[in-house]
C-alpha cells in the first residue's frame, strides 16, 4: 500500500533477509573481515553471533553472493532442537545427499564420500548452520567430528555457525565444548548500529527502491528512531514500515517526529489491552489479601526449591515433577497457604462466638454487638478477598506457564 503511494518499486523495509538491501555498518564490515579471514583458512569453525534481528542472515546472504560457486560448495542448515544423529542426517541432506535417515553410520559414510569427491574435483565445502543456539551439545560435538574428515593433511569441511548471544555464552563457558572452542579460527559478535548509522541505513534502503525525495523525512527522526530501536536493523525496519504506512494513510508528504512518536507509542501499546485487563483484576495492594499473597509466593518459591532438591536426589520425585509440572506444585503451595489462613479465620470466629455467649454475665460494653457485627463483616470481606486473590494468582501462574511453554 505505502509503496504505491510513495512510488517505490518494492517495500524498502521488509523483514525477510535480502542481500540486495545489505548495508555495511561498522559492525557488519568487521564481521565480513572475520569471515574473509576464516574462509581463507579453509578449516575449523567461524562463529558469528548477534541479537535477534541484528542482520546475521542478511550478512550471510550477502557473503554467499561473493563466493565462487565453481570453487566452493555450500550446504545450509537452519536448526531446530537437533540431537547428534539428527544433525548428521540434516547436514547430509543440506549437501543434496540421498540419505534415508535412521542410520547414522550410513549418513556419515555418505558425507565423507561426498567431501572426498569435492576435494578431488578441486572444490572446498562449507556448511552454514543458522540458529546454532538451538543445537544440543551432542549435535555440536557431531559437527566437530565432521571437521575431522581430511584428505591427507587437507581438511575437507569448514563450518560457519550463526547464533544468538546465548550461543556465544555457551561456547565460551561450556566445559563439554572445549575441543570445538579450540577449533574456532574466527568469531565476531554483531553489535547494534550506532546513532550516526541510522540515517544512512534508512536512506540506503529507500534509495534501493527508487525514493526520489517523497516523502521527506524530518531530521529530528533519527535520534528518536535509534532510541526506540536500540540500533537493531529488524526493529528499525518494523518502525519505518509503520511510519510509512501512517504517512500513506494520512497522505503526508513529510514524515515528522510527531508521527514517529505516535507510531512508537502505538507499537509499544500493542500489548496494552492484555496488561490493562490484568491490572483490573489485581487485588488492592492495601487490602487484606496482601499478606496472604506474599506468603503464598514464598510458599511457592520454597516448594520449587524443595522439589528441585528432592528431584536431584530421587529419580521417582523427578519423574513426578516432570509429569505434574512445577506450576501445579506452585498452585498447591498457594492453596495450602490460604488454607492455613482459613484456619486462623475459623479460630477468630470461635472467639467471637465465645465472647457473644459471655455477654449476659461478663462485664462487656453495651456496644459489643455492633463491634462483633463489624468484625464479622470485616472477616467476611477478608475471606472473600483472599479467595479472589487465590483465583487471580492461579490464573496468573497458569498464563505464565502457558507463555513459557509457548
């Protein structure tokens, strides 16, 4: 829609990686240098990490355009949570090998034969593995074992690993990956773009789709755009897409800072209805349920710690925890905490009844009836508040559990 209104040949801020839109920021230029050095070595592992949307996939797509297809064969794997055997099978398929799966030895033999044939034909082989943070330790170890294939003293396979920051941490600190770590010959972490790179980045993409000055862009936008996106390319693309769409809808020839602020506010408020709904059902923080809620949370934390300790020492308990789920145990702990409070309420009511029976004989003020009625009413309110809080907390934990599972 907006590309037609402004006369663009295509959408300039699409979210899918496209090497045609590659922009060489300072951090991407460094990454390309490390990639060039690593590829010249022709062995081991090259590791590129970065936040979601930092441009890893676009960088690799740009790199592939520069590679000589006649001298380098490239296989690509976008991983899910693969174990070691699955990793071998997927790697074989990435090179176009006809492997049936289920036979790791056969898959390995097919890969080795393929690598030898490529080497004899004067071709090197590169395996690109994206989303490496999803791989198991076993799968990473299998990749390391593949790097052992040689023809004489010549390595047959080089691997490029792309991953999010957690993969960088795993690789740096896992004792199980020491041997793989020793084979990393080049690594770079993609940083966010600097404030001064935002305008060149946006204009680069606009010029690629035939921008001719329409729309004009207020110079005050760039600082706000960097602040809103943190310099992450994909986030910049998201904001600019919404800004251009707003401009087209309102038929604006100039994109101004107040329009950007409106877009940012709208995007940050996309989740507001859920948050607002949640806030409406929260109990009064000054109400009688506060203490019980705090106790319930403590009980839930203690239950988690106890279950974790028991699961470590007792396989049967561990199985029970897996089957039942910590969420259920948390809810049970909360219910137990409220049950304890109910006992106290019952004891208080018994004391009130006893005082009422003593009214005729004991020296009790004449307004004791009104006082007892007020206490009884307060107790009823407290019990109702506690029950509501219990229901709300259970709903909260269940919704949290659903999000974590997703």
